[in-house]
C-alpha cells in the first residue's frame, strides 16, 4: 500500500464523518460505452514520461510565468478558471477538460505527457506543445493550473469562463448516480458509498496539496489517493475497491467523463 508522505491528517470532525459508516439511502436523490473516454481514464503514461516529477518549485515566479503561458495558449479553450468553458472550446468534441479541477488527481508525469504530446492519442482537439513550449514552460503551466484548481491564484478576465462551483459538481454527481441506479449500472448502496467517499476525497485533497507527490502510472492517480486514504484510516480497503469498481462502471456506461 502506498502512503503519500507529508500529507496532513484531516480534522477530527472530518475523520469522524469518514465513510466507514455509510449505509444505503444516505444520498437521497443522487447523474453507451465511450471508448475514447475509457482510454483517457486508463491511459498508461509512456515510458519516456513515466515517473517524471515537476522540478520547478511552485513559487511566485513560476506561477507568474505559468499564468502568462496559460493566458496565451490554454485559456481560449479551457477558460480563465480552467473549467473547460473557454470560447474556443465550444465547438470541440470532446469538450476541453476542466483541468483546474481534474489536475488535482493527475500525476506530474501524466500532465507533462499530455501537454507535450497533445490529444492526438485520444482524438481530442488539443495540439502538441513540445515544439511550442520548452520544458520549463510546460512545468510552469502545470504549477499554475494546480494552483488555479486549489484557489491559490485568481485569474484575470481574458477569455471568459466561470469559477469552479463545488455545489454544482455535487449536484451533477448526484444526478449522474441517480441515472446509474435507474439504468441498473450500480445499486443504490454503491451510489451512496461512491458519493460519500468522493466527498471525503474532496476534503482530503483540499487539506493539503498532494498532487505533486502522485507519481503512479495511472492517468487519474485514483488508486494512489485511495491507498493514502486507507492508510490514514479514513476509509477501509473494501470501500476503496468498491469506489474504483463503481468509477470504472460509470465510465464504461458513458455516464462519467
């Protein structure tokens, strides 16, 4: 089991509300297979990028450089706040990723690979940046996107878009889970557990920045995050396994990106 070193323990109140006591019915009303979606979620980082970690400290200078790069090359599609709602991404299919949020659960290696090689492997509209941005620039923009997702920086209004709204994400997740139960993809008990583990995971990721310490080959890095939560006694192993199983079934059913 992997432990993410240096992670702060959640508050006693958060720990007491850990999902080990989740039971059916707690959520109330909670959202055809997509091969590209599955490929993105289960993509293995190529050997030449695997294990890379960001060598650039996320200091004020790096964030300033990263902001300029983001405004110039990224905001038009991903939006000022990194929520995938920039004007240049309106016509794209698949839509630009909400990278400020999703980057919190992706490894440095995965993000550097995707920026370097673009979305060619996944048939997305993102172009490769290996011949446009040097290595430091790519690491700087990764620092900025992570800081953007944690609310450590506030973007100017350049390309449009709105701030990430946790309440909207929760409502979207509840609707997704309701649909999954109605379609027989998962049971109500599994939906309740998934929702509660996800709420706890959001608190865990917000408690301290762990993203830079995620180095596993899985693109979404969820196994490492769940392993760390098990190691901290926030959830038990069976709950982590069920969460991953439900996660994969939701993607296979085309209900979750």
